[in-house]
C-alpha cells in the first residue's frame, strides 16, 4: 500500500490506483466544487470531460489520468 494525503487526511491505496478511484475510497467521491456550491465527481473516466480536475502537489491535473504515488498531496477544495 502507498500513502497519499487527500484533502488533509492520510489515505492508503494500492499501487496503480488512480486519483479518481482514491476520491471514492477516501472521500465523498467529489473532485471539485461547482460555482453553485455542489460537489462534482469524475464523469467520463478518460480525461475528456475535465470534471475530475484536482490539485496534485500544487498543480491542476486530471484525477482519472493520474496514478497515485507515495507522498502525493491531493486537494479537491480550494
């Protein structure tokens, strides 16, 4: 298992787990908050819809296209 930080909470996931899957394993499944305040979740799972944008180690990236790495910090809320 590898350890990542998701919105300030430590989460252990199996190697090869995408950040999108980690959102469901350790959080509410949401990847961001819409302008109306509703949580948004990954939709297409292949990087086309852009709904899974999160901040990973300070950079905006697609959660569905990014595998978890040891020590990674993921933020879904700004």
